[in-house]
């Protein structure tokens, strides 16, 4: 029922012949909706969000957020009965391009401020994006770290096949920043198009090491070993999130951002390897 | 309808000879003749969807041309990186086509001419790379031919050959994706070609391989050419399997589609310009081949 009412709200029913009747219908629908929302409040959802959240919430999020956002989406639907969270996970830059081209999304969570800037520069964000988590780099090595990699400099050892992300994607830019900070000159065998494919090369043992995010190492479970290195502190990646200006369901989007930034949301993200801002 | 039995023995071969033989010769004549017969041109139920189909295929390319950053084109065209990627693309696509020809034509012959159990299944397997998402194809190649792959580990141990992250790896990935196009085209032509020419060659004492080389190959040459062009075009645009299997390193494995994709992340305008360069080169090559070689075949 709530989805139906949400649908009638969006077309706006431009009843050119009977504007009075149309607006009466809208009023009736809104009344029914608020009655629904009232009963939602009565059941006591516990979260601080206002009760009139309903319908579909569309979230565009960086691929590295997949596991934790899916958990948060399920939680959101439970806390707000009648809602449905739809995710589109992908490279932040591709998502940003989709949003500026008019994709109907409510929330955008990017893996770097630079990709968020694309959206804010186009005037597509509602308000100012806020940083909700941070991600730092780690070296991913095959399980047991057979080559005994202990530092960024170890990656320059001859014969070692290292893959990096391409500098055009956030993980590649961060890796280059860390390499510069450590004064390490490294020639990889490949500049991968995203962090997951860099990780895959190590999981399949085609590469001996990759510089990826800590969260990717956590998500890979036992398939790779993570090696922390001090230079990663100089290349921490901020993840900004915002509700979008053209959001079809702005109230739903705001409630979702609220959940992500809440203590419960931060706990889920922390388990995935993210750090607090 | 009626099987080409006894009567065909005597009258059949000359029929087919007149049927297939002279067709390339007087082909232009029948093409000009129907024109006065249907002055209104093509019937509407065919013309409308045909034009819609053409618009559907051409419109995205027109949009690309309209939005192209023409002012920055000269700068791009003189960039060494672009030429490096373009040269690598052309070399790899050509090598992949050669590899597809060497392995694919015999495979097509096997599928068309030799009865064996499970032929239908084998035919389906050959077309599998067409439906497989190329990135998955790349992962499959890593698992088969990678340093730690099923076959790849022996290549590494015995010959010290590792394909991932090398130019040879690019050729392998492109051939994997492009060869089915060639096999399907050649097999179709082979099945349409009359096997009785080969049988006639056999009665004159030619072995099966000689018959293949001297009779079958010239007979299906246009089909092979068409298949090779398809395979080359597919290999030139290959992205997913290449970047997954061979990685991305400028000058070694970064072909044009890879550099277009990565440019898209940073500078969409440059990506459009790069795609246009790739399109222009492929159109030039294909048109050149068509004029010089395909029409004479």
C-alpha cells in the first residue's frame, strides 16, 4: 500500500480537466498515507527517523561498500516497514557519471572526495556531502605471505609481480600517494581497472602482491593475507555520502544516510574494515 | 526435397556447377535488372524496420561524432601514448586473427565435414565464448593458462612461459573471444559448399588433406575472409578478457579499448576522442580490405 501511494505522488496527477477532483484525490491519498505512517510510529521502530519514510530508496554506492551496505539495507527495511532499498554498486566514477546524466537515485556514497566532487560540481547533490567512513591501504599477499613482504619497499624486489590500481581510480591514486610518501619507485606488472580485479590477481596467485584497501582484504576472508604499512596513513581515503537533489524519495534517502552515520551503522562498517572519520 | 539419388549422379554436378560457379561473374547484372521491375523500391514492411535498424546502429556513432572534442583532437593524435596503444591494438588483433585462422579453419572443417558423436555439443561449446561475459572469459583463461592455472603451471615449469601480463597474453585473450566468430562463419560456408567437389577430387586420387587444400579452401575463401574480418574487428575492440587476463600496462598490454576505458574515468572527452581514433582506423582498414581483396575474391 505505501508503494502505491508513493507512486501516485510522483506523477503529480496533472488533471487538466478536473483539477479540483484531482487534488481531492491527492488529499485522500495523503491522508491514507499519513494514517499508515501513524500506525508505523505506533509499532515503535526505535530509530530516530520520522515515520513518513516509505517506498523505494535507491542508493548508488562504491563497490567497496557492497557487503556492509547490503547489511544496512536489510536493517533499514526492517526498521521502516514498507520500504525497499535498491542498491547500485559500481565504480564511484561510473556512478557519478550516471547521476550527473540524470539517473534516478536518492543517495550517493562515493569512495573518494574527487568522485563526489563530480556530483556536487554538477549541482546534483542536496546539501553538503559528509565523510562517513575512511579506508586505508594494505598490501594483499597470498595466504601465509610466502614472499615475506613486510613493507612497501619489499614490493620493489626484482622478480616480484605486483599489481596496482590504475591512477585514474581512487585506489590507484591512493597507492601512488603512499609510494610517493615512502619514496618508493615501483613498476608493477599491471595497472588494474579497479580494486577488486587487483585483488583477484592475488587470489588466483597470478600476482605476488597488490596494493588494495583494508576492507578488500577483510572481504576476501582467508584468501589473501593483509600487510599493514606505515605509509598508508598518508593516503587515507575519505568516503563522502549525500542525498541527491533530484531524489525521487528524499525522505527515504535522508533516513538511510542517518542510519549509515548512526552508531549501529558505523559498527557494521567497522566490522568490514572501515575506520571512523 | 527428393534426395539427390541416382539421377543426380549424372545431372547433379553440372547443375551445381552452373549454380555456384558463374554466380560471382554475372552478379552485377541481376542486381541492376530488378530495379525497373519494382519502381517503388522496397516494400514498406521491410523498409521501415530496415531503416529503424540502421538508425539504431548508427545513431550512437553519430552522437559520438557530435559530442567529440574536435579541438583537442590534434593534440591527442600527436600523443605518443595513443600511437603506442593503437599500434599494440593493431598488432595484437592481427596476431589473434592469424591464430584464429590457423586453429579455427580446421576446427570449422571438422565440425562441417566429419560425423562424430557429440558433434552438436562440440558446436555449442565452440560458441560458448560468445555468450560468456568477456571478463568471466578472462578469469577462466587465468584459471587455465595463468601461472597457477590448470595448464599454465606446466607451461611455467617446463618452458618458463607465463602468459598473464604479457603481449602474448593479449593475443590469447583476443583469440579466445574472436575465434568463435571465424569458426561459425567458416563452418556455415563449408556446410553450404557442395561436398561433391571434394568427392570428385578424391575420385581423381587426391587425399583428404590435398582435397581440403586445393579444392575446399579456394571454394570457401570468401567465407574465411568474412570470418577473419569479423574476428579481427571483435579482437580489435576486445576489452574484458584482455584486461582480466593480460592486465593493463602501457606499451605491453594496454590496447586502445583499455586506454579508452581508463580515460573514461578521468576525462570522458579524451575517451570519446580515443574511441573515434579506433573507429576511424578500423573503418579505414576494413574498407581498404574490402576494395582491394574481398571484391576480387
